[in-house]
C-alpha cells in the first residue's frame, strides 16, 4: 500500500514537524489525519480502528453462525447486509471471508488482532473506562488463538460461533 501511495496515514506531533514531513507522508498515502500534538494520539487511534474492525468481525461471526444454525446460507446474508445496511470495506471483505470460511492467507492475523484489542482495553482501563463488549471480544480472540487460529486471518474468530458440523 505504501508503494502505491495508498495508506491512510495517522500523524500526531508538533505541527511544524508534521508540516515538514508532509511531502513524505503524501508519497506513501492518500490522506493524512492529523490527530493532535502528542504522538501517542496517533497510536491510540490506530489501535481503536483495529478494535472497531474486531467488533465488526465478531458481530459478523455471530450473525453468520445464527444463519447457519437455522439452515441459511452465510453468503446470502453477507450479500444482503453489505448491499443494504452495512456497505463498506470492513463488512464486505471480512463478511466474505467469514461466509466462505477463508482465513488464509491472513491479511491481519488473529494474534495481531488480539494484541490490538488488549492494547485498546488497557488504554480504556488507564482512563477509567470499561467497554463491556471489549471483554467479550478479548475472550473470543484468546479462545481463537488457543484453538490454533493465531496465524489465520482475524476473521477466523467467527469459527467460535459456528454450529457443530456433522
């Protein structure tokens, strides 16, 4: 993505430094989000983006698991949802991976997703926040890694919600 100048760059720091480095950032990205003067602000936003993707993946896994439980086809569900209520890259791409049980090659591994969710929850707790969905997500990622999905795409957490196959 960087070679194709396709990144969304997250920057934070002294305004003069960001301004000075902007030509480099433009060379690797289509957009630069200036997120404040403290460098850690960019780190937290990146982690939170991955946290939200993990939340979407978990909800897609729940929905496809319930669909399969009643004999439905996950590919039809994902097509319906991504062309009506939830159009967009996250639901479309991860929804397809989940519906097709396709977790290799991994675009972003379950182990990396787990790390980012743990970092997001640590950040929340440092601020006195307790995101209720976060603990369920942490448990799901821990369980998926424990079941051998650590090197699979993070969409593999959906397998925890699948009915037993006969």
